[in-house]
C-alpha cells in the first residue's frame, strides 16, 4: 500500500543498526560537508600563486561551494523525504567525493571553481540527510538533544579543524590535498553507510521543485556577485546595481513560485510557525558574521603575522576545541535556562570575541591576537548553534523532517555566503589602496567590527522572537 504524508515513514525490514552507529555515520557525513567550507582557507594563498587567482577569485573558491550548498539544500532535504534519506546520503556523498577529486586535479582557476560548485551540490544533497537520519533514529527528548549536540559539535568541529587539517596538508604535501583527502575518507564512509544505514522516507512521491531550487541558487549567487563587484565599482555603479537588482528579482520569483506550486521546495506555511521562522532567521543573521571568522583569521595569520599554513592552522586549534565545548555544554544549559537564553548567551559571548578581534594590530602576540578572541568567538558560536537547531526542528512531522533539516543548514550557509561577500567588501574598503600588513590589518579589523554589530543585532532578534521553551508535537 502506498504511504501518505500522514502515515509513518517507510523503513526497510533489515535489522535496525545500533543508534550510536547511525549517529556516527551521520556525523561523519556532516563533518566532511562542514570541513570543506573552511579547509580551503589556509590553502588560499597557495591556490592564488599556483592557479593565478585574484582577490575576488579567492572569495569565490569559498563562495562557489557555499552558494551551491545553500541554494540546493532544500532540494536535497525534499529529495530525502521523497526518495529515501539513505539513498540521498549516498548520492550526495558520492558526488561530493568525485568533485573533490576533480578539484584536487584542477589545472586552471575555472576548473577549481567548477569543482567547488559541484562539491557544494553534493553537500546540499548529503547534509539534510545527516540530520534527518539522526533525528529518525533517536526519539524526541533529552536523548535527541544530546544527539543533536553531538551532530552540531562534529559539524562545528569540522569547520574549526579545517584550518589545522588544511595547514598540515599544504605544508607537508600541497594545496591539492585539502581536496584530495576527501576521496579516501568519502569512500570509507560510503562503504559503512551502504552496509549499516537503514532506508526511510516520507513516501508521498510528489515531484521535486527544481524551478524553485534553480531560482533560489541563481538569486543567491547573483546577489553575492553583485556585492563582490562593489569592491571595485562601488554600490551605485551599473556593474554592481544590475546584478543586485537581478538577484533580488530572482529571489522574489522564488517566493512567488513557492506560493503557487503544489509541491513547493520550501512550504511557506512552515514560516508561520514561530520556532521555525525565528530560529532560521537567527541562524541566517548570526551565520553572516560567524562564517567569516575562519576566512579572515587565516588570511590575517598568513598575510599579516607571517605564519606558515601549518602555523596558521595550529593557531586556531583552541578555537576548534572551544566550539566543541560550547556545542556539548549547550544541552545541559538548555535544561535549566531554556533554549532562548542559551542562544542569546552564546551570541553575546561570540560578539565579545569579535569585538576583541577587531582591536588587532599588525604586530601582536599570538595569545591576544588570535587565541583568546578566537576562543570567545567559537565558544559563543557552539553555544548558540545547538538551541537554534533544536528549536528549528522541534515538533516537525515525519514528512517535513527533510525540508526542515535542510532549512536549518540553508539559513546558516546562505547567511554565511552573503555575509562573506559583504564583509569582504567592507574589508576592502578598510584596506583602501594599501597592500602592506597595516593596511590589511585595518581592513580585517573593520570587518570584525561590522560582524560584532551584526551579532548584537542577532542577539536582540533572539530576545524578541525566539520562544522561551522547546515546543513539542
């Protein structure tokens, strides 16, 4: 008998694997996805030298991945609901692994950017299934909160560990290995997933909303391109205004399509729920600041302080540990203070770290230049991420799990990709025409001051809009 949206998800008749194994495989997939958002940062100077990339080209090495990731995330979540979470996990991981191989072998800048976009598409299919497989395996309540905290910590740790992993690979081998390393790791996770993951889906077999996915991706990419053009042309130049207007139009068309299509990529009705709308809005705003931290910190360490790639990666290890500590501490605080208070606390701690980092100079000791500000930034980010993810996914019905999980990652990554474009423009404004260490420091410091203001605004948004407690179905 065919399943409807109101019936329980279809699950294979194979013996259910241990919960810890499902959580481990889901977290491994999430780790790879998030690692590749940040692992290239340490390798950017080497990529620029080897492939002749300009400043805007370096930004697009990061944003080509992030925009494809964010734009197709909701499509990946819906595909998991309709065609099977395990199946989409395997398809996404396979594409991600092949694209990593292509990027590692790239001989021209455009080949690298194309491979990064393909990686982002694979990640968009893979990532929603990581959270959905986890929430399907763990019942709602304290156990799920702990599992989500583990998923958040591993994901955040992947972003944080990217600097160290990338530094080791660039120093010992070459920049190409920051991408090629995904090939053997991806193959191992694929083999384990084929053997142990159990299939599940919502099963209503509606058509995928491909026009919606193309519109939101094109809109986001065009907006980011328009913002990046302002570095050279200014905000009022036609070369900037035209892509900005086109991006806004494409985004408006996306919303119109979603309102009219019978099977929308992002059901707008979800945004009428306060927990979903408020948590995703908070993730988008705070992500626009948090996402930029690794990009600017690694450039500051190498271009200003003269660190090698390995030294730059090692310098961020305390931040890597701090984000994991924050993510794992959040569930305990949530039980007593509630998710809203923990999210606000984490955001304010992060804002304090960004404010401290904005006082950087061209000649400063590691402890005050990178370590302590980085710890505060990422401790706050880890504390805020878990309650926001828990609020955004709480009470979701089985047939909505994929799209709700995809929306969580989309909001954070979409905010991050647009935030990187904006903060790069702000940093270029602060740098002016100078290219020396002090000019670069001035630009990076201005970007961190702007990020501080964004995080304070995000904290206010959370106080006014987030629900105090987790709702339940």
